[in-house]
């Protein structure tokens, strides 16, 4: 059974024609996950630790610091974007739920990065750290799949969202997952059909 990540799924959906098939092929044939090759892992881990330990916003640069020359400039841009989004909000940590969404024999790992009470309102947040600006369509798909997969596992009244970190923009899920479920399942059917052929 193919097992992919939420970000993989969104990458497939956002492509058309041969690039779409190429993305499926690259997912199937890539090496197993290794933290050593995960470019953004230290930054994600730093943000989680910062909030879990209850540190102040002033500790943000320390928590997400890197000495890797390739990462310094990129991490700084992301840290600046996150700081701007944080602004004057009161943020308190809780552990976000995770789940595997399965359709057509494809498993999608849905693992939000942050669980934060933002000014008292619980938010389950996926971080978008890539350079390209997050479009509303992609944000809707991320939120829709998180909404569908996590359902009752999120706290009552929680906002399910994706944060475009560089651009300090939070996209929240709509009122319900129904409108996107058919599209999500159709894309998973495509991946399932193509997987054995690439």
C-alpha cells in the first residue's frame, strides 16, 4: 500500500500532465526518510520546543538558529515571517493530533506541526515552509484533508489551518470537509492507479 505525506499529496494535486506523473514516480522511488536530509526539521523542531517549553517570542531566533551556511538566510526569513505572524498573540502549546487518511489503498500521513491556543482558541496548524507562496487552492486542500482525517480528534471549536510562514499568512479550514472530499478521493484514486506503473 503506498504511504505518502500530506505535503506529497498537495504537490501531486497542484500539478497537471506529465509533471503530475513525475511527482508520483519520485515519491515511489525516493530513499526512506532520514532526518539528516530533512532541510526544515531543525526549524520545525525548534518551533515545537519553543512553544512546548513556554518560551517567550524573544527566544524565537535562538530556538530556530542554524549554523549550516545553506540554511542561515532561509531560516532567518522563516523566523522573521513567524515572528510577524505571532505579533501580540498569546500562544499556548498543546500536542496536535495526527492520523492516517486512507482511500483507494493509498495512506496519507496527516501530521500537523503545531497545536496552539491562539488567544484562547485552539488551532491545529500545518507549517508551509517552502519558498513558493501558498495558494488558496493548496491551502484549502491541506485544511480539507486535515479536517477530514482528524475530525473528532481535534479539540472542540478548534481551527484547522495551514500557516504560510514566510508570508505570515494563516489559512483556516472552511465550515466542513464535504466539498473537498470527492476531489481528495479522486486524486488518491489517480495515485493508486499510477503507482504500480511508474
